[in-house]
């Protein structure tokens, strides 16, 4: 049964039934790293703001310019990272959802493979 549900969705037939729906909301490790880096950049922006205010950099035109350049760089990095994270959420199926690539040479192979998967699961259910 998993083969008949998974193959039309592009999921490896050896995965459990409706695998793509089970892992639909999960995020992969690269996204977690990007979210962590985004949190770091936001904290860095807060720290830069406090540092500029606490050390009275706004009184010196040169130090104020340096502070603004640093803030602009951090803000731009935050914007870029936010865009990347949003684009990752919009992309199609991931390896986590589909598993390793699986293809059939002919329709006969597909039927035989589907039958063997179903018969193996029936044999395990009887045990």
C-alpha cells in the first residue's frame, strides 16, 4: 500500500504511508542554522545600538558615521537572511520528504516491486 500512495507524490516507495504529509512541517538543519544566525544578528544589532548610545558616539560625526555604517551592514545582513529563509520555505519537496531517488525501468518492474513490498508487509503483519 505505501508504494501506491508514495510513488505518485514522488516519495520513495519504501518509506511509510503518507510520508510526505508526516514530515511536511519539519525544517532541515540548514534552516535551523540560518534561523540561529538571524537571532545572532538581531542581538548584534541591539548591542551596536546600545554601544553607540552608551559611549556617546552620536556626539562625534566620524564615530557616528562608523556606527551608522556598522548598523547598515547588520541590517542588510538581516534582510538578506530573512529573504533566504522565506525562499527556503517556498521551495518544493526536500530530500527529507522524498527520500533517495527511485525509478523503474518499465511498468512491469513497478508492478513486481509494488507486489513484493505489499507481500512483505503482509508477511510481517502475520507474525
